[in-house]
């Protein structure tokens, strides 16, 4: 893969739980969305097919993806409907019902 050609300054989205920097970048094979998480030092490039696929996922599916990607979370954690949520997503509780 070729080095990305950067666009304008990144769009910064943040709250008390996370911060990401988002830019549109051009690769040799097309345009990607670059997402940088400065707190973790991770960067990913997402193509339009994946972005479109995200629109088909429910809040429960997205929550499960986020939970799986957070270090220290157990596989037994499942999103639960109702209750207090973070960012509009269902809260996550352990399989025995505890938080």
C-alpha cells in the first residue's frame, strides 16, 4: 500500500471517555477515513465499504464491538438494553447481571 496523502487538518471528536482525530486521506487504491486515537496511540484506515457496513449494525452490535476492543474487558460482558448508557449506547454488564 502506498503512503496516504493527507487532507486538511483532522476533525477532533471527544468526550470524557474518548478522543479521536478523523481525516480523509487518499491512498493509491482510493480514499480512506483515517481514525487516530491519541490516548491509545492506535490508527486505522477505513474504506467506504466498511463505513457503509457500520450503518447496518444495531447499537447492541456496535456496543459489543467497542467492549471487545477495550483492554481488560472479559468476553462475558454483554450489552444490556435499558438503564444508564454512555454515548447513547446500552450499558454493559457482566453475564451474571453485575456491572
